[in-house]
C-alpha cells in the first residue's frame, strides 16, 4: 500500500513539472508545491524503509482459532 502512495506522489510531481513547463502555475506556488512533494517523498521512503527492516508480527497462526487458520491459509495461497 505504501508503494502505491509513493507512486502517487511521484505522479503528482510529474504533473507539477508539466504544469511548470506549460506556465500553468505561479512561481511562488510552484516552489511551495515542489517543497511539499519532496518532503512527502522523503517521509514515505523513510517509512517504507523502516517497515522493511522490522521483523514480521510476533503472533503466529497457532494462536488463532482453527477456523481462522483455515481461512488465513486459503487467502495466502
């Protein structure tokens, strides 16, 4: 899900750059947008990286109800 969010930020950045090339945005607004987009990009990258380095959830399938275990296994196959 975070990768989709990151892709959306990159898409927004592309749209802003196109708007800049076509002179559709005032220069003052453009600078603020670029700065905000860059900050969002950095924060998402940091969050993704921190979550990739964390171990998986400590709970196991054995702690679940047997019926839930069966449904869980069906969804991940």
